[in-house]
C-alpha cells in the first residue's frame, strides 16, 4: 500500500475531482466544457493504467515472453475517447449557438436574460 | 442462420442503418419514410422477440460469432423484450403522429436531420435494451444521449439551446459516473459481460471497489432517469424541446435508464449486496417519497403545461423507484408496470399538447382557456390521461398504484399507503388546474377560431389515450410480463 504503487490512482482521482469542481464552480460555458473534458479524461487513465504490467509485452505468444499486458482497456478507451470528442464538439457547437442567440457565454447573463 | 435468429441484432442495426440513409437522402419526405419503416421494423421485430422469449426462454446472440463472454453478447429476456416493445412501439407511434407538428416547429430544411437524429436516438435506446455487455450499454447510452441533446436544441425558443447545454453537462457527468462504475467492476472481475460479471461477483462481493462501483452506477443512472433531486435538467429540456421530441423522450428515455438500473441491481450486483451492504433501500425510499411530493407540489404552480407535466414526470419517477425499494416481486412488478403505464400516459399527454401547440400557438394556462370548446377531443383525451396520472380506477395509473399499495402492505409498511394516496391528491390538484382552464373558461377572443388538431395527429394520440384505458382494464400483457420479469430478476420461481 505504498504511495508510489498507487500513484496512478491518486492521479486519476485528483484529475476527476478537479474536473468535476471546474464544471460546478465555473459560470463560463467554455470553462465548464474544459472541466468536463478533464473529468472524462481522468476515466481514461482509470481504465488504461491497470492494464499496464511492468515488464509486460504486447499479447503476442512468443518464446521468451511470459508476461503480457491487457490490451482490452485500450480498445475500450479508444471508444470512450471518440464519445468524449463527440460530446466536446457538440458542447462547443451549442455554445456557439448560445452565443449567437444570447450574446454571452456566461451562465449568469443567460439566466438573467431568460428571466426578462 | 435464418432471419429470425438475427432479430436481436437487427432490432438495433436497422434503425442505425436508417440514420445515414436519411442523412444522405437530404429529402424530408424520403427521410421520413425510411425512418418510419425502420421504427416499424424494430417494432415488428420486438413483438416477434417478445413472443419468442415468452415461448422458449431468453435469446442469446453472439456478435460476429465470438462466443460470450469473449465477444459482445446481445441477450433478450422477459425484461428486455418488454422494454423493446415499449420503446419501438412509442417510436413508431410518435413518428407517425409528429409530421404536422414538425412542419410547424422545425424549419423544413432541417427535417431530414431531425429524422436522422431520431433514428440514432432510437438505436441507442433499443441497443441498451438488447445489449448484454456493460461497455456496450455505455456506448449505446451515449449514442442516444448525444442525439437527444441535438433534438432538444432544435426547439424554436433560444431557451432550448440553454436547456440542451445543461442537459449535455448533466448527462455527460451521469454517463461518466456510469463508465467509472463499469471500469471498477471490470478491474475487480476482469470481464464486461453482465452475466459473467454476475458469475464472478461472489468472489469479490462486498469489497470496497465493488461497492464504489455500485454507488457510481446508482448516481449516474439516477441522473439519467431524473430521479429527484437529480432532475434539474428535465423540466427545461421537456418544455423547450419540439413537441415530437418531448413526446418521445417523456415516453422512453428516462424509462430505459430504469431498465439499466434494474439489470445492474438485481442481476449483476444481486439484492443482498445492493440492499444489505449499502442502505440503498432506505436511500431510494426517501428519494422516491421526496420526488413524489416535492415535484408534484412544484407542478401545481406551473403555468406552462409542458413544464407542469415535466415536473409530474419527475414525481411519477418517484413511484417507479418506490416499487424498486421494496425489493419484492410485487414491488418490482409495480415498478415495471408503472414504467409502461406512465410511458403511454405521458406519451399521450405530450402528443395532445403538441396538437394544442399547433392549433392554439402555445400551451400556457391562460392560452389554453376554453380548450374544451375549440378542441373537444383533445381536451377529453387530456382529462382521461390526467385521471391515469392520478390513478383513478379504470385507467392504467390505477393498476400500477394498486401493485405499489399491495407491495407496501406485503412489506408491512402500511404508512406508505397514506403517502401514495396523499401524493396522488397533489396530482388531483395539478390535473384540476388543466381541467378548470379547459372546461370552465371561455376561449380567448383571438383563439375562438382555433380548430381541432388534424386527424393525422388525433389518431395516434387517440390510440395511446385508448391504451391508458385499455391497460387499466386488461392487464394480462402488462402485469403478466412484468410479474414474470420481476420474478426472474429476483430469482424467485413462479
């Protein structure tokens, strides 16, 4: 249970919390998306890091290699990255449309304009 | 392999293939026909699958002939086939209803895009129901969510954009929580196939990462199904989305998340872990009750009818989750039956409101005054559906509340009966506000000339209204399927 042994988990959780905090604390729509991006990216690390074994090779059976890394998390995360990119692109497109419609990308301004 | 054996995959692949076809045709009439045909096919396939599962047990399909658990498995059992029939049936009905409403609410140049996204959303929802692979479920969930965000943003009002953005943020946080949960499960069991995870669960039962996975999945799915207090995205999204989108989402989107929750709770984690190791029984009970009362109370004060019924949806989600928290066959039956009954009732209400929006130009309470005079059929339909929301005997809503009350009495929680009845009284108030405006006021001077919605809209909506009465009297399909699905989930032989 050493700090070094769990380094990837500490990094993952820190990123996760930082991302989620930005989404909740920031009123700027672009900054919210940045936070969302960090939050999603931290999950990639959660999947990929445990798949790596120190000294492990690509899972191709060959003499002299006994330890293999697990390739499945990488494949899963490729899909998750595509989903993340699509979400970010859609979010940014919505922000562009919001900016055209409201003339602002600050959450407070938009709420104030809706109340009028 | 015959075509019938391919049905589990075709049910999701045909709408998926319809999406790019509709996009490339760039013609709203052809796109409509293609997507309607795909939804019709999905409905036919779902009914066939339902019959097949009822006759000869669960159907398993190995994608690319890779046997599970190595390949992705599509698995259709009683619960899945029930949800398939619900989602694809509602899609076909909403689509055939929505043309006139769409003409009025979305610029003609965007119609083929609308149909494309509708097909994608349907693919996602059906895919969630058939998939037996945890990560595959997440991907389908995101397909349906991403297309839903765009569909909502197509609303006329600029507030639709803000609603869509908020839903995107909340929905993505929810989806990411779900992936974290699935990731932790994968780390602990080394597999993604739901049945395989369940088989390996005893070895890691009660360990901290597994309980964390359970918590992450619960929060993520609660966000997606708008369980109080994670419902903030729902009222704005339903209010500002185009009528077609509101009708479809109200009937299907949140319901499918309930399905995923049921799968994870009762098949993957097992009830002993969900309800004994974590106090989820009490948590779900409290949230359900809070939702039933708070959301229904907020609904009373709304003047926009779409928003009023959106809050009512949050309240009705409380009943659905209340049934789940009993952890008994009767309780789960109530949950599954109410998912179906609420879907057809709310689908009908939003369809009728779409007709009102078309004829009267809006659905705020001052505007719909005298609705019964200018649109008598629509007003009558709204009353019938309102009675079903309240749970009056003879309507579908009564059947689900009857099973809820039965489950509460079986569990010895008789005080819950009073709470269920009490929250139904709140529904009486908000439904009465609609009835009062519709029947006891004269129409506004400029709206006296408004006419009944076109027949192409009245017929599908009328079918659903008739459904709310039919399924209130004849419960073989709903309660029969739900009770069997519930006993399979809980592993109780019938």
